[in-house]
C-alpha cells in the first residue's frame, strides 16, 4: 500500500486511527508492515503490499 | 501473457461490464471513489485513470487479483476499515438468493451469496454506507430482478436515501439495473 492510503484507513472495530509500522518498503509502497490500533491493542498486517483489516484477536502482552 | 484469474474470484460478466460503463459515465475527474467488493479489480482499474480510487474485498484471492491489476486495495468487510468520505461509492453486491442447503464453502460462493432473499449484504450496506459517503455523494449499485428491485429501493428509502434507475439491461433470464442512490434532502 502507498503511504497516501493511511489517512483513509481505520480500525474495522472501533473506527479509531491506526499507527503504521513499516518492515519493508520500496520506492512505491509499503510491502510488509503492520497497522496498529492502540485502543483495541490489535495489529493488522500489511502483507505483499495489501493491508488486511479483518477483525482479529488482540496482541499478547 | 498474464496469469489466469484465481478460480475463486468472480470473472467479469455482463453485470460487471454494465456497472463499469455506468460508473465511467458517472465519475467526474478527480473524485474520491470507493469500489466495495472489487473482485478481480476490473471496475476499479478502469476508473482510476480519471479518479482517486480505493477498492475493498473480503476475499484473500480477490485482493491479490485486484492488487495485481494495479488497484489500491484493502482487505476488509464492505468498508469496515475505511474512514474517509467518498464522492462516489460503486458496489456490485453478492445478490443471488441462496438457500442454506445450496451454500458452498468457498470464496466465489461468498461473492455471489445474497442470503435467503438475495438482499442480506445489500441491507447491511444500506445501513452503514452513510458513514463513508460525502454529504453530496452518490452510490452506484448493481441490482438484479432476481434480487427484487422495489425491495432494494425500499431498503435505501428506509435509511434516508433516494434511488433512481439510470441503466437497465436484460441478460438471459434476468434484468440488470444500475441505481444511483443519493441522500434525500434534509436527511
């Protein structure tokens, strides 16, 4: 996903903002990383350039 | 040569082409467009030459196909993970009436299955779409005669929207319509 997509994304459950963590990025886009919702304590993955915003279990710890 | 479409992704058909042509006529340059349930990404990829297009799908296979077609795609249910207002929302929903005993467990089935009356997903969409639609935004919705046109119009009516039939095409045993849906003034 391109960085410009970030402002239009939200947590699918609480609709709150997401915090981007980049693991791998090329000239065009973020290839691997996570989108974190602090309120829900959930990390949504970005894999092969595609953000996955399906509800999931909270992070451990 | 490009790789063939994943077998569990809906390949563009008459309904796709009708909605795509209508959306190309409807979309104004530079508009913010969301395509819900993009499948192969066919419509979104045609619209992005003239507008800022984002697409969603719940299927893991569909999002990969749409990504491969060059579409900015997000895996999410309808628009659950999307928060911005859009000028135009385009949706070719799962609309086939499907009984429990007819149900198969794969992603292509999920793209077609509209529940017992064919309107299950459309109803959910009608209740929630206001959150991501600009005050003056428009929705283009593909509806089949198999799904019940008056009933679909009624669902949106109940949520404060006005529907107008802007395209119609007959394909074998079904009539396909495109509705342009907008907020009723004062709602």
